[in-house]
């Protein structure tokens, strides 16, 4: 719902579209999903959590979403009501053991929701007048709802006034004004729709996944990402873009399809990034696609996310559409933030919100790997918004834009979110690449630190995963930069281990942007994960995280099924001379009385006969000694997952490496697919 200010940009492209023929599909917009997987089941445990948290009978917990780790740990995000009133800022995240026991709670604010009275002294009409005055335009709709405001300070009875209309620049607006129901004072205000301004940007020749409906192609993919033409309007659903020959646009604004090409391409790439890299199945995590609406005509120079769709304007002065992969990724990421942490668009949380969209906009740009728009740490570098070729924002040194901050301070929250986002953008660059002068992907950077320290980068792809886990399992609507530091370090430990370079880079980068230290810290040893499993990322659902070795075996490629989830370790299957390895080091406690290494294995082959041409060995490496626990081959393959277990108590008190080694000969494939690994001790 909030969106890219001064910098949403356009891409013009010639599309070489590849059709995915399907049955005729409706152009009608799909409603935003209301529930992600696991919500209904988690709601069944809300009463138990209510008791465990010691909440009063006046408070009720309502599940917003659930993240489940491979070991069964759940992170349940709740909203609250108090005496039937919605509690704004009353959200919390409960971390629960596989048994259902509450381990930890991440409260928003001070965690309190009780107010002395639920009878307002200020009339709803008076509060609505305050909202309309603050909006500054003639409202098309102006409604108030009695709520409890718990976003800042002590809980207060308040009116949440939502004023809808169109601002003077023709941007749709849905303004929230929170009015104290006792005093009439405005407590907070934010617009669900924020606008951006830009000129032109291009994506080059791209491939699209269109849909054949009868004899006409629709700009809609199999997932449900699709693009409509608003035909100059500022609202409505628009008309589905269609084409007879499946070649879309002409690379210039003379074709209305050109903007639609970039909008659709951006949506498809963004969806693919979240699914393939972060394991999130779309904005709502339900597999639903997003609608992109392209506006032509009138003074409309904006791009925004309104909760269900992206809308792009053109700009009356040059009639260039504001569509690009950067805009799509930025805007859709606001939707992801809204459906996870729900960060407010004010104070520290506003900066975290905006920076999150910059971070994942940058991540998608790298993921798309376009030669026309290579990955970099510059925001809006193709827009030329300043007229001199400079980008809108700089992640290596945000203050170069003249308004953003490099470092956190206690006054940061008073800034516009586009400028208070600077420190987190700076953190992302430092944690990914490190400090000082360097050239990355052909672009020169020189990132300073606020304390003069030197930061070593932990790798961009790792930091992306750390921040996504922080967003989805640690932060709440009013989170601060201090909460972000605590959550990111905890997430890095969970994904990579406390002694990993990634964790150290995450911690050092927060120190380097002047965020004070809290209780979380990267140490020299990795604590065993919850549930007794010493292996990190044991089911591979975080992708190629915690495991080292060959590039490629840890995959969500659907050519072979995972036992659970969508990721697994697929060794072999090449039909060519290949050696592949994946390994992870663990420390088995000296006090262990039992230690068992187990995993589930599925095998299939194109080989025949009784000769072992292709093999996979399961090994334990102890210093200079490698012990093979078992060898599997193309002989006796079994395409049904079967669990394998080995006693490894002999290694107690030692740090050893669990290793999977595959060798395949020059012809005929054999696939060894491993999932749900465990090294459990007692």
C-alpha cells in the first residue's frame, strides 16, 4: 500500500513474448487473499497462547500469518482486539516449539492494550472532520472506526479515520488519521498510497509468459500476474491487455503495450524472486499473482501499491510510462511488508518499511540479471530524476542524495520515511559488500562507517535471506532500528550460525550505522537449533544456506519431488561425468549419550545391470580422517523416500563435517535426492 516516492520509473521494451497456452481466463481482478497457509490451524491454538501470555479476558488474539520452520517451530503473528475493538499497534509474534510451548514473544510497543473506558468523548463526526482537514482534498469517502491505539505510548481510545479521494497530483489517497477519542488530538497519520515521480527507464527485450484465450493472447501468466490498461482513469480495474500475434509493444511510447510489457515483466520477475530465492509464494504467500494497472493521460506521475495491485502513471509532460522492474519489485515488496510485519509508515518503522522495498527492489534487479539494467546498489539509477544522470538514492552512502541519513540517531523517526530509510539501506550495503572503496558489477562505491570501523561483507544473497526472515518472524508494526538489529542478528544465527561470517557482518554493519547493541550477539560457537537437531537448514527450505559445496544440488527444481516442502538436495541426474558435494560442520556435545545422523533418500536411474556406475557416499570428516558411513549407487534404486540412520556417538566432543559426495560417470543419469536431514543428540 505505500509507495515509491520520487523515483518510481519507467521501462520501455520490445517484448519477445513466449505464450503459455491455457484455457480461456477471465480478465476480472482477483480479490486479495485473506488467509495464508496455516492460519486456520494456528487460530485453533490462540486460546492456549492467550493463557500462556497472561492476557485479560477483554483481549482476543487473531492470527494474521504463520511461518513454520523445518523443525516444527512456529512463528505466529497475531493482531488483537480489546472489548471487541480493533487494537492498532497491538500486534505480536509468538515463537512456539513444535510441542506448542511458547518460547518467546516479540511485542509491538509496550505490549499493553487496556484502556480505562471504551466510551468516546469526541464524536465520530468531529474526528472525521479532523481527517478531512488533514487530507487537504475533497473526500469521496470519510469514515471513522472506534479503536484502541497502542502504536506509541500508553494505549488510548481513538478514532481511526480513513479518508479516501484524489490528491492534487491525481494520486489516489487513502489517508488514516488516528484521533484521540478523549481529547481530539491527532495521534498519528499515514497514507496507504504514496506516490513516486520519474521519467524513463528501459528493460530491453524481454520474455513474457502470456496466456492464449481462444485466438487472442492475454498479458497474463499461469500464476495470475496480469496487466490492465486504465485508459487515463485513476481508479477501476482497467481493461486486460490483449494481442493477436503475441509480440507486445514496440519499444517506444507510441504503443500503449510498451508500458504494459515492463509492468508484466517486473511482476513476473518479482514473483519468481520471492518464490525461488526466499521460498515465499507471492505477496500473500498463497500463490496468487498481482495485477498491474497502467495509466495513460492526465497529470499522473506516480507508481503505487494499494493492497491488491500496482498502478503506474505516465507524466503529462512527456507521456512516458512509469513502469520498470525496479518499480514492480519495490511496490510488490510493500505488499509483502504489509502481509508480514505490517510496518507503520511513520517513525523508525516507516524508514524500515521503505528501506525493505529498496532492499528487495535491489535484490530483484540482481536476480533478473538484465544486461539492460544490471544489478547495483543504486536506486532509480535509470530515471535521471535529477536531470544530471545521478540516481535517486545511494545504498553505499545514502547522504549523497542530499536528504537521506547515513547513520541512525534518536531523531531519525521524525524524517520522511524515504530519508529515514537511509541507515537500513546503508546497513544492507555494508553487510553485503563491506566498507571502503570497491567496484561491484562494474559500479564504483565507497561506503563509510559512522564509527570509523571496517566491515567485511557477508554476501548479498545471504543478507537478503537474513532480512526476509527478520521481516517475517521478528518485526512488528511499530518496530524500531533497535528491534531490527536484534531481529537480524537472531535471524542470522538461526540461518547461518553465530560463528558465521554472515552473522558477524550483520552485527558489524548495525554497529557501523550507529544502532546501539542489544542482547543479541554473534559468538564463537553455534548453539544447536531447537528440537535437538544440530544441522542448520536441515530440510533445505532456506535454499543454499548453511550447506557448502557444489553450486546447484540444493534446489526447488520440480524435476524431482521434495519429501516435504519444495526444496531438497538433488545430487546427480546429469548423465555426464560429474562430482558434486554438499557438507556442513557440527559440534557433537561431549555430554551426549546418543547421537544419530539420519536423512531421507530417494533414488532413480537410467542405468541397468549390476555394475555401480554412479555413487553417492555419506561421510563424516573428522580432522584428516574421512569415514564413509554408506555408499548408494544406481544398483537397487528406490524412487520412494526411505529414511537412513547412522549412529555417530563415536564423534561426541568433536567438531565434524557431515558430507554427501556424488560421482556420476559419462553417460546415463542417476539421481540421489536427499531431504529432511538430522543429527540429533540426547
